[in-house]
C-alpha cells in the first residue's frame, strides 16, 4: 500500500520533530532526515508545465556508505530502471509505441522549434512521460491535445521511416492513422481505470491487463472458478494478463520467457549481480527468492519472497521490485511494476521505530470491535529511508510512505515493513518553499495558520507513519471471509486507504503521542484535523477539471471521510461551513468530538473489511467519495488560479555512475540531472528493452 502526498503549496514549516516534554524518551530527539541535507544552492524545482511540477531530490549519506553497499545499490538501481518499459505497456497497449515515437520527435526538436504547435506538442509529451502514458496519473482521464491533428500527422509524414517505431508488418500510413486516433479521438480509451458501478469496468478501462474482447463478467467467472488452496491464499492474478483464445480465458504470465521477458531478463541479471554482494545471508536469500519468482512467474514464489523480505530487518540497504500495487486494475488483481531502491536513514528512523514498537498498544486501544482486533501484532517494522532511485508505478509520481507486503495472510502471520521516504518528503517541502502558499487562502484564522506553521511538518510525518506502520497492519479479516479484492471488489482500495487514514487520524489527537515524546502538545493533532478536513472537502478538488467526478482511490477516501465526518457532526457543529468575503471555509470547532467521529468511521470501515460487506462499502463510497459539488469546485479552482500552484509533483532521479578499476566497481558517484526532458531521453536510449509488437 502507498501513501500519496497532496501538494498544497509553499507552507513554511519546521521539519524537525518537536523536543520531548521530558528527557526520558529518545524517540523525539530524532530529527527528520532534513538535518542530514546540505542544501546549499541545490535547486529543487526543475520544471513546471500543465498541472505538474518536476522536482529534484538528493541522496544524503550516500558518499559515507562503504564501497560494498554502493555497489549493491548500483546493481539494484539498474534492476529498477530495467523494468520501466513495463509500466508503459501495462497502462495502455499503445503507450510504448507512442513513447518511442515521442523520443524520436524530441531528439530532433531543433528542426521543429519554429513550429507554432511544437511547444504544445512538447508539453503533451512531458505530461505523457510524467504519467507513463496518455492518461493522467491521478485522474485517469486521457489527455486532451492542444496541438492540431493536421500538425501531428504532417510531422510524422515528414519523418524518416527508419526513425518510426513501426510494429511488425505495420506501414507508416497505418501507424499514423492508428496513433492519431488514439490521441485525438475522445471515444478511444477515455479512461485508464473506470470505476463506474454501472459500467463493465474491465471493457471500459484502457489498462492493458485484459484483452480487448474480455468482459468483467468473464474475468470474475474465471477467478471464481480457480481451484483455491485451503488456508493461506496467494495473490492470484497479480502478474498475468487475461486474454481470450478460442473463446476461452487464458492467463499470460509476466516472467522470464513470458510476457515482458525482454525487460524481466535484464531485471533478473542485475538482481543476480546484487545477490553476489548482498549485505548478509538473509538479504541474499531474499534477492534469490525474487529472482526465482521472476523466473517461474508463480505467485507462491512471490509469497516466499515477501516472507523473506519481511524477515530482512538487519540490512541497511533495501529494494522494492515487482508487480505490487493493484490500484490500476479496476478489479484489484493485477500488480503494476514498480521499484524503489533505498538505504535506511539511521537517525530519522528513531521516530518511526518508536511508533512501530507500540503497535500492540495502538491495536489494543483502537475503537474497532474486539473481534476485529489482532490478539498479537507480529513483525511490524518501520524506518525512514533515503531513496536512491524509483521507477515504474513509483516514478515520476511517488508515494511518501509504503507498507508492504499487500498479501493479508503474510501480514497477519509474518508482519510487514513500513517506510517513510525521508529525502522525498524533504524535496517536496523544499520545492514548495520556492513557490507560493495556499495556507493563507484556505485557513480560517491566524491562529490556525500559526499552529500549522509550528506543527504542520511533524503532523504530516506522523500521519504517514501511523497510516503505514499501524493503519495498514491493523485489524483482521474474519475467518471464512474472502480477501478484500474478492469481497469489496472495485471499492477495496478506496476503503483500505480510508481505513488506514482513520487509524492515523484517530491517534493523531491522542495523549499517547505526547507521552511518547513525539509531539509536545495535542495542537499537532489539531493541525492534522484541520488539514485533513480542508483537503477532503476542498483543496484536492483543484486536481479535477470542471464536470469531473472523483476517480482516484486516495482522493475518494479523503472526501469520503471528510464529508461523512461533516455530516455526522452537523448536529453538534463539530465542523462548520463558514463564509467570508464570498469565500467558503470548513472550520473544525470541536476536535475531541471529531476524534470520536473518526473512531466511529474506523469501526465501521474495519467491520466492512472484516465481514466483506460489499453493499455497505459501495454505499459509503458512492454517497460520500465520488460526487463533486460543482459550485464549490469552481470556487476552489478560481481561488487556486490566483496562487499559481501546481497541484501535482513528481521527480527527476539522480544518476549513479560506477567508478571502475578494470572490471571491478571500486566506487559509485551520484549526479543530479537538471532537465526532465534529458532524463526521459536518456532512459529511452539506455533502458528500453521491450520491442513494440
């Protein structure tokens, strides 16, 4: 599971955990990873276009690592980038061909700079790169080109045929006609992921997890008919594409020798190199199990890898690599490729470790029903990591927190790992300081603003920690009830993200955090509540165009919680809608009662998950999480337009360069590219392994 960040603008916040109220708790003495950054003249914001901001991040502490760890990280870096083609292929069947075409166009842009339409085409291409395809990375809607079809087709007509990424047997004219239709026809692949409960969400989603002639009913029948093992269930369907052959549904596996083999073979090669320089036997076993999974394609091998990965708690370096998150599958089966390579930030980890050590206390004191609580919370570990590189579903748009593995039985029997991406969070904050602030525009009072400036950073950090470390790891599914993707179906991800958010919200305004020395007062919880209600009710609407409803799971869960809480507290005026100078504000007036409401919501969402209550989950999401008030939406857009703040942020990765003595790596150097365009072209030239077919 991932925790995504909403870019809210340049709020100048302290980025250091508050000092402890007593000298006995060392957790609060841990500063965030910002303390280890030496920013100097480092420029964080690299590019700005459309609704996007492209950010650079540093890798503090990399130079201090020993040569062995640097070599290991370099191999994992190469394995991460080797899989980036896969994400384009998974997002839509024509994406990879379009990307290779766009790369050729931009490489020859010197011949196009006088064209009036070229700047609009270049912006479209940059948006395409940012989203790994033709659909917006968050809204799922297909991009609307602002350049003309005549210009695009003419440009392609004038290109040399050897520069065109033609499919086998495809003519230049056929390619131009097909790709023009893909870009300009609004009826072709309008949504990457469609979650409309009244639609065939498989047939109407553009993602490339299913053949074009495969229906939702056929997919559901296929999975219902599989022979299921008793007890612990593997994640069936995680790494397959379902197609129809001779009228029968067949699974095509992503593995060496299967689909995406060209890229997976490269991933396996670099993972093999990494295994030879692993820090210890446990890490070596973990990498070898991942290699075995990529070779077999068997999800049981994936489970064995995840168990080994959870048990690798002593290594300083770490990697996430595989088909992992299922947000992009309308039915929640298929995992998108992603990789995050990192090493532990030892100092900053003290905060998140303090949270993970108290996991049993949080479970015991949760407001959920006793029968839905874990009697013994096992194997929960948390750390702050320094990211080295990200790819696939984690790049350029990245989470700020991750909790894995996603398989419920592994989490219950073996535990989970939670991480906060320290240098990524820092880069977000630093790039925000280079722009304007939304706080003064949407906060009701000076008291609220000053409180946010003082406690906003630690409130954000603890929200991420509690969401990932405690939230996703809490609760149980009742015996005999299927997995959430089977019972809650297309609502599973929204409800799970909401459940984890509510765990965090409930405890953010709790004396326990003060007693642990993580915050100096409950005012930090007030900031978290103010921020969440503003985001859920208003701020996140800046990400939508007029007339759009909410599609993305994290946005749905935030609005669901905020609107439901607003309605539940209406009689007691817990949250009040106020007007001033024609502007709307949502103001929390009773934080203790709001905590009780969050507890009630958490109790219900856990019940829905534990009992597999699809109807109740569907009703909550459709009632509170989807529909947008058009007048309020337009007001938010108008107010944001005066601030000129990009609502989304993503990242340029650093580049690792090995230092060689003969055929041996003796050191690894880090470079920090400035240009998003140059990085995308560099990746296209060096990490493009899947051919268009």
